[in-house]
C-alpha cells in the first residue's frame, strides 16, 4: 500500500499503525492545542455546509459585545473538542488494553466531539434557553436535539457513507449523554464528550480554556494532566487523587468565567434585547419554526441580526430599533 493510499484511508485497525488508530491527511494550527490532526472521516464532516455554518456562531454569544477578544466561533471549539475526545479514548485504549476499546469506539467518540454543537442556534444558549421557550411555550427542544437533527441532515445531504445506522445512533447518544446503561456499548465512553455524571468532559476542557485564552482571563488548571492521569474503574472514567486540586481549579475557573464574563450585566442586557428583537421578528421571519426544518436551520446563524437590520417590513421596525440601540 503506497503512502498516499495509507494517508487517505481514514480510520484503520489498531494493529495497522501501532501508535495511532487514525490516518491523518492534514493538520490545522489551533491556539489552544497546537497542530490538530484531521482524519479523512473528520474532513468529510468538516467540509460540509452544515459544519461550516458553525463559523457564523460566536462561541460566547452576547459576551462578544462586551469582550471583543471573544470573537471565536463554535467551528474551532468543535474541532478542539474532537481532538481532545480522540486523545482521551486513544489514551485509555493504550493504557488499559483490557477495556477492549475498538476502532469503532474511537471513531464514534471523536466524531461525537466534532458534531456535538451542530445544533446551536443564533447566539448559542440565548436561542435555546431564552428565545425558544418564549416563542414556543411548552416546547421540549434543546441544542442537543438540534445537533441530532443537523447530523442526520449533514449525512443525508452530503452522502456520507462511512457510518452505518448503529454508528449514527451511538454518536447521537454520545452527544446527548446518558447515565443509563446502553446495550452493547461501554458506559465509560459516555463520560468523554457529554458527562452527565459529574460534568468533567472534553467539551468543558476545551471551551473553558479557549474562552479564557480569548478574553484574557487567567486559567491555572491543566486539562492535559487530567487526561494523562485518567483511567476507567467500574466502567467510569476516574482521575488520580493527585489531580483533585487540578479538578477544583477547572470548576473554579468556570465559576469565575460565569461571574465575570458570561453573566456580565451588559452582556445580559444585550441578550434580553436580542431575544426581544427575535420575538418581534418571529411572526414575520418564522425563526422558531426552523428548529424542525434542518434546511432552514442551516441558514440560521448570528447573521440573523443583519437580516433584520436589512429588512424593510414595517412589522420589523421595532426589532430594527432594538438592534440599533445595541450598537450605540
């Protein structure tokens, strides 16, 4: 097998490559993790309109209006989360071969990290926590449900054929997270991307570090040490007791970011104004109806504010006035 073929094979058997289960066809430079290797399977997901949409969703939502350094997007966060998910599951496979972690396990966990935020709406949590409950009272909808919907759409719209139905169902459950035993699946794998047991997962590892870096807030916890000092005990990912302070620092850093950045009073005021503007625009633009239509949802991004500003409908004048007040 020549080198070019080997590079483009994507995921392969553990025995084929020894130190890694992924053949990487390219790398991207990331300010948090350095050079991140991307497999062919990952690139097939990334190079789609559904994933590229994440470039237009600010990771920090309305906090960007107050902290101009927080201009990073869900796009790079998802790539970083996929990288960490792969590091965790491959590290466990090497340190604990008795776990019998398969190539399929590594593939699905990595892709769950990559796709976990596909379903975020404009201004991230503002959309599903504030707008949707007011636009559709009683609706049981979350961005995780949106991610499942967009994953299906991505696969169908781009003829993704390297995942079977069981793989897709597994990836969705990894994104959703669970503490309920799953038939034929290893429960500790559900601790990696969306840990419903204790909240220690690679999603948090990435966004806390990335947000701190971009807004200039100090962060003293080291997620790489946590990953290296993790192992599975009784089907649950556990950490060496010497990492207790490191774990405490992670939660303290997150708490500090919520108090000083995410819940900043100006950012919250802008959040309320944006929600009011979207509620005014909803009867005209049918924003809330997009949560059940993946093709419409694919075009729903932070650019919604510009769409309202460019509008000429008299019914949207109040929404335009609200948005204008945000800029002054």
